[in-house]
C-alpha cells in the first residue's frame, strides 16, 4: 500500500490564537502533526519537555504531541489528557500514526480501500479524494452506526476510542489499543471510607473543570435541569472567582415550551440564579427542528432515533451567535455514575460484596429486582411507550445476564419489516444486543463473565456503544463543530473516570432511607455544595426533546416529504410496504416508537441523497 504525504487541517483557534497554525512540526522539521481537540495540563508538560531539551515553535497545546512522541515513542499517548484526534507523520521512520481519545469525544474515520488509506474527522472528506460511497447493509440492519465502530457506508470505519493506527511506506497496517476502562474484582473488599470516596470524586471533578477552563477565548457552559451540567456551572463559577470575585460564567440552555413536562427551562433558570451565571435560553419548536433536520444529518453523518441531537445542534448555533467558541458540558456522567434508570436491574442481579457501606439485603435485592423486571420494557426515548424486550439467551450468556444491551438495542429499534427480503437473507434478522456483545473484546467479555459486578459490566457496554456514537457524536462534537464550537467534558477526564470506575457499585446506585435506589448517589454527595437542594433531591430526568405531537406538525410534514416510495426504493435496501405500514401506524395512532423509527429512516434517505450513494444491490452496487 503506497503512502502519500498529505495533511490537511481547518483550525478552530482556542489556544495561541496567532501562532498555533497547523500542521505543526518539530524543531528539525521531520515530524509533523495535525490535531483536532484539546490537550489539558499542556503548560506543565511543555515545561518538563523544555527542561529535557526540546524546543517549541508555538505556545499551542497541540505541539506537545510532537515532543512527547519524540520523548516516549508510541507510549506518548498515555501522557495526553483531553479530547483529541490527530495524525502524525514521522519522516525519520516513514511511519504514519493516527490516534483517537479514550472516550471517542472527537471523531476519526478511516477507509482502507483501493490500495490506499483514507483518514479524516468527517466522512464527507472522502468522496472528493476519489472514494466511492456504497451502503453497508449488515451494519445498517444491526445498528452499527450507533452500536459499534462501523458506519452505514461499506469499508468506512471509526477508529475505536483509546486506539491508534500505524501504517508504513511498505504498506503494513496495524491497530493497537492504548487505553481501556477497567473495574475492580467483585470479590475483593474496598477498605475506603465513604468520606474518602466522596472527597476523591469531588477533588478530581474540580480539577477536571479547572483544566477545561484554560482558554484564550471566553468559556461558557451548557446548562440543563440536571445535576451534571448544574454542578459543572457551580464548580466553574467557584474556580473563576478565585481570581475575580465578580466573575460570572455564561450559561446556555434549551427550553421546549411546547413540550410541557419535558421543558427543563424553568429549573435551569433557577439553577442559573443559584450559581449567579449570565443566562440565555433558546426555545426549541417543532418548526425549528424540522427546518434544521436535514442540515443536522449532513453534519452528523449518521441516523438519529430522536430529535435530541437536532436540539443540541440548534443550541450550538445559538452559542456561536452569542460570540462563544468554547463550552463546558455534562456528558459522560451517567455512563460512569450509573445515571440511567435502565442500570438498576443489572445492579440488582448480584449483591455488592466489595463494601459494607449502605448494605442491601438479599431479600431487598430480590424484591427490587422483581419490580425492575416488570418495568424495564419502558425504554428511554419513547416517553413511556413500551416495547417487548427480547432477552436474547446468547447475549445473556455472553454478558453474565445483564440486560443493558437489550435496552440499548430497543432504544435504536426499527422493525425488520422495513428491510428487503434479500437483505435479511444476507444479514439475518436484526439482533442489536448480540451485535453489541459481539463487538466487545474477548478480554472484556471474560472480565464481565468472571470479575466485574453486573453494574460495571452494564456501564462498560454503555461506554462502548451509545457514549462514543451518540452522546459524544450526534449529541456532542458533530453538532458543535458544525458551528465552530468546542465542547469540553469534565466528566470524561480519564483521571476522574478511572477513580470512579474503581468505586463500589453500591455508592453509584445508593440506597435511600426509604429503601429506594438513588442514581448517582456519590456524585450527589460530592457536588452538594455546588447545586440547589431541588437538584440534590431530584430524580434524574433524561434529556429528551419532545416528539412531534400531531399529524400536521412540521416534523410530520418532513416525514411526508422525505419518506416516499421513490426515495425509499432509491436506497435499494428498504421495502416500501414495511415503511408505509410504519408511516400509517404513526399517523393513525401517534405511536412514539414508530415516530423514532421514521426519524432513522428519514436520516438514511437524507444521507443517501447528500452522499449520492447508488442503490444497494445484492449483486453489487449499481446506478439505476
């Protein structure tokens, strides 16, 4: 495989506004790098490298990657802290290296086709380079774009979080993991006191926020009605006032005036007043969502099962128009502190034997588990709609009985009736939970089977699926960078997450005085000084933009315009009769599961049009 030297970069200037243009080169001009994202604590690292004899050309955080590589070789990645994707070309060794951050906060795609390696932050960079687009129907049917490292396009994959790839002039291609999440052995006691654990979380979160306030441009914060973004706003305000007692951070929130109980605008405003922030609110309507949907999908480059991401897309535009380039966000908390309701049943599969803190009796465990089993068909994103959960026995056996993969699969549910028969004959019926289990490494599955508590196994699955593909992607970087906004995620600081991963399960899902499970218990205790009493006591309300409320809403009209017999058949893998049935079901009953399925299908129609993908054929792609 020939390797051609070519590095392209479009810069969003955050650190060293005048001097940080890329590509960056070392002092001898034989190692070059382009970086998307931020490296934190770079000034300390820079001083240490200078003391070791390195010469810097800029004051940019990105330049430390070059010198760390010179100093430590491939082990330099463990010294990087932050969200990043970058490409490095070493002319001394004729080696090209590309790496992605530990959680997949920043996107990085690659294709190994036609004896060439393509790599970019966006898929849309590939067609101008000559890459022909085609559908990957196996990935589409089994939810690859949202559950694993595939995309909906054949031969185009994501570099997995915590991985790097190398390629040499001779054509050898290698992918290697440099980091992964780990959890304690469920049979080993944790000797720490609860006070020590709470302080451990608080101090690490405060430091994560402090690092992410370092910027040469103003920093704002996304503020919802939840504990995660609210404590970030409170901590950031406290840190800023160490230097300026009158400092106020600018908070931005989304309001759904048509969404009634889903509107978190009022509670966000009360939190903003408590934190003494500057407060701005963007009202989201069906009309705004419908108008932005196609543009948002073009930037997301993947399907969406709800309109949450489009709302965040609009919020980032609102922030840009207010003159900001950087915001702090609360993403990643639920995946580490067990914030989702669906984690409860997996937590209750086994007693937590690692600690005697806040003990749960076997009788209480069985009773609570029975209650969870009877309620677990209520899936996030369906606003209470119920779907039959298919407890795949193979998936259960692979993952020690946890149900989180099934819940993730149903969250992304699209009925198999929409796929052409020859597609299903080739791919098999959709089984997203099995695809999720199969996508984990053998090492992780071994630990799930023998070492990790089921709650930790569930958290790991969530961190490998919806976190990088959903929260960090369509709800994160893709919508923000579409408007030149850099979002920073303190809860995804790896020093913090490694500490939290090592905590006992029973401090993440704690027990209230009345015997009920409390999600993110230890986080609530750690950030209590920074949030209102209202938030401290509040049960989590996941961020969900309201679905279309009637057959004549702007989003419903979008379905009518995009989902036609001609547009669906143009994809080559959809069965129009199946799609028409879901459309009828939605317009007749307002079924929310059907609504979310139509969003996914509309996304695919838009992607096919935007990327000019020829119709899929079982005999090879052809233009008709």
